[in-house]
C-alpha cells in the first residue's frame, strides 16, 4: 500500500509542476507579445479625411502604406500631405478632389480640383478669356463641388454690303430740237454705296447685327438728256440764251408779238448788216422803227409748219421800211443756201420779241 501512496503524491507534484510551467509560459508569452507590440507599433499617426480625424499606431514609414493599412482609398486627383511633429507622431491630411464643369464655346469639360478660384480652373482647363468674352462667375470666386462655369465666347466681325445707287436723269431743254426728239449728252452710271455691318457671334452663333457706317464708294453719274422744245427743227441754230424757255414750242416770256409776212434772203461771203454786225444765220432784217436793232427775237410760222428760231434784229431793207414785210430772214451765203431761202418763200410768222434792243 505504501508505494501507491508514494505514486499518488508523485502524480500530484508532476501535475502541479506542469501548471506552474504553463503559467510561466503564458506570462512569458504575454510579456513577449507586449514587448513585441511596443516595438511594432512605435509611431502614432493622426489621419484627417474630409474633416474627420482618426488616430492609429503604425510602424510603417511610407505614407501610402499607412493609408492602405488603414483602408483609405485615394482618388486619382486627391492630394495627401504628411507632417512629422517628432520621431513618434505624424499628421496625414487627405484633400479630396472634386469636379468642376466648364462650358466654353459650346463644349463642356470636367476639371478635377482640390481648391482654387474660377480663374484657376479656367487656366487648368486651358481656356483663355478673350477681350469680349463673358464668364457667369467672378474670376476670384472660390470653386465648389459640382460647380458649373460657363464661358461665352464673343467675337465680332465687320461685314461689308454693297448696293447700287441709281443714277438720276436730268433733262435739258433745247430749243434747237423739235418736240419729241432727245439726245443723250451724258450717259448715266449707277453709284455704289457700301454698308459696314458689325456682327456679334456668341459661341459661333450670330446673335446681333448693327450697321456702324455707310459710305459712298462710287458716286452716281447723272444721265443728261437734251430734249427738243421747238415745234420744228429751227433753221437758225444759234446758241440758246438762258432766257429762252419754250412750252409747246412757243416762248413763255417775251415783251410783245409782231405778226406779219416773212421772206428769206442770202448774201455773199463776208456780208455785213445795216447795224454793223456781220451777216450770219440768225440775223434778220426788220424795220428798226418797229423792232430796234439788237432786239432778241424768236420767229415761228403762224401755222406752226416752220420755225426760223432764235434771231437778232440787225439789218433792214426797203420793203421792211415801207411795211410790206415784217421780217426778212437771213439764210446764209448765196453759194450754199440760196435754195434754202427759196424753199422758205413768203410765210406769215409771229415774231416774239424776247428783249428790246438798244438800236445797235
């Protein structure tokens, strides 16, 4: 029986020894673990993300490794800053990027930014503001998430339009031409007027037109037409005085009318007249007591079939002084105009005295 007692006591001692050893092992393991932990997690880091700060212990020295271990995910345009206070304390700040939409020239681009002003975003987007462009935000305004900035590109163009200026028509009366006949003295030409129009384009779309100037680049040329005012083509085609105006072939202004028979005559080259004037087509013989020399006359057949025209009282003769005829019309030199004088013959005429002569 005694050995059994001894064996029982021995078993109890073995068991007790094992328990002590296990306790010592556990305590040693705990102490080692504690010691190892203190060595492993030797740095304290404060991480701030979107205003929220988190504290953690780490032995990592790489910022991005620390963030990965803390399960932070970074965007492509996020910004991370690291600040070490001492050998065991550091601060990591995450600045999250956000999108700002920029519309310019009808196209929209998204610009990721951390912060900044409208001007900063436009510069980052590579958009230059022209002299006349408009922006719907102040350039100094701070951008915010999901902000939309609209730039309106404004350009101006000057366009030139040309229109014709129709020429005017001017008529000049000519008593040496018969009524119904015309002759163009000056061909008319249209002028050109230029209009300068300022066009406003907003993002390439025409939005306004304004005429800023007009000028005549080519002046029109008036067409000048002479038209006949005589009943017939006058025989005497002397230059028309400005005082001679014909309506329906007859003078509108005169001092009196002398009516009577007319005849025609010719003379040799260089023939003179009783008044001292040289005889020429348009000088006529009269009774100077009735029509003084130098009087301006317009002579028309009473039936309107013939017109001698504008004349100057310059000569006289027996038949005239005796009152047999009222006027003798000079038709030119005998060699060239004798037949013309014969064709005229004797015709009753009205002598319109346009102005009274001085007797010379």
